């Protein structure tokens, strides 16, 4: 969980999952070239 903070990208989707009592997260990152701000313009 701590490693997700150091990816450097903002996740587009987070899903909390459980395997019995063990909590985990499925995190989706959209990949794009350049800056997302430049893409909108």
C-alpha cells in the first residue's frame, strides 16, 4: 500500500478487494504521452 504513493501518477480507478480478511487494492493508471494538461488544449 505504501508503494502506491511513490508511483508518481494519479490513479484513474481504485478498487478495494478482500481475500478473506486480507485487504488489497486494485489500482488502474491511465498511461499517456506528455502532459495531461497539454492533451486537453
